[in-house]
C-alpha cells in the first residue's frame, strides 16, 4: 500500500511539472508579435508616473521590479521585451543555466558593443571599456567571475567608460530562480552629460531578466531613473536608454549563442 501511495504521489508531482510556455508569462498578442520575428516590443519613454507595461507574469521578477521602483521612485522608465530562440525546446538543464549565468557575469565582453545614437543618427560605441573591479573604493581590476553553478544572489562591481556618461563605477546585483536569471545595474557615481549632471549617484537602475520559456528565452529589460528636471533631458535620456537596451539584448544573444553552441 505504501509503495502504491508513493507511486501515485510521484505521478501527481510529475504531472504538475511542465515547461512554461511564452503565454504563461505574456498576453497572447505579445507572444504572437514576438514570435513573428519582428522588432522587440518597447513600452516607450514614460516620464509621468511611470509604471511597468510589459512586465512578464513572473513572481520573482515582479517582486524585484516592485522593490526597485519603491526604493528609487523613478521619474523615467523604458522597457523592452524580446525573444531568443533556443536550438532545442524544453526546460533548460543545469549546464545551460550555469553557462548563461557565467556569460552574463562576463562584463568585460561589453567593451566595444555599439548602439544607435539618436542625437548623432549613427551607430556609436556604447562601452569604450568595461572591467570587473574588486570594490567601489579600491577599483582594482579583477577577472570576470566564473561559478560552478548559479549563486542565489551575488553582487559585483564594475568600472565602465561610456561615450555619453564618461568613466563611472557601477554595482551589479544578480538573482537566480529555477526558471529565471535577473541582474540589475546601479550607478555608484553621478552620470554627467557634458557639464550637466543628468542622473545623480544611485539614481539609475537597469534591469535585465532572462526567463526560460520552453522553446525560447524571454528577455525583459527595463531602465529606470530619477532624472534632473532640465527641459528635454528626460526624453533625451529615455530615447538613449531604449537604444542601449537593444544593444544589451544583442550582446546577450551573442553570449547565449556561445552557450548553446557548446551543447551541440
């Protein structure tokens, strides 16, 4: 009798475990549009009482975004949704998940990526340099970290020189779930555009979430900031963030390609 009960329980548990599809995280029209292979979905630049419009239905991510917005109280928000098509459908295995985690940690590989500059109407280098450092005070360069398995939570620091905001220190926080990897970037130094301070210290959060959705990876990116009240500056920064998010999504796709190529 005990064996039959355990067998029945195993069947119930097994039947309850299934691969989450894109529709489990998104509205049907969003899933259809993303599957069509078009451009990423964008929520536009929100500057008045900003709130998430494209946030997937993932409890861990929703809590992360809520906590971030409550602490920051942003005056600007930009969101992007895109897909990465896996070579094979099904839940990611531990090697796949670990590989993606370590690729996201490889911040030095951001050096040289490009984005479209709205002001210049041309492609421009995003990060002229990007280097993990041992802390925000000593700023000594260290290699990109590599882990045998994803850490539940992790904080690292980076020094990144950007063509718009100059040379700055950032804090990166990573959170992992069984079906998602989330990381956020926070500025530890004020971000200036020329002589104007565009974003004060600790006033920027850029969040990227990679969610396992059976045949694909759903990627959500959001940049939020408490910006200065200079006329037109919020819209300018928002447009820049939108294009920069696309550059980060392209960078991630390249890193994911390396993970899946190694599993062939």
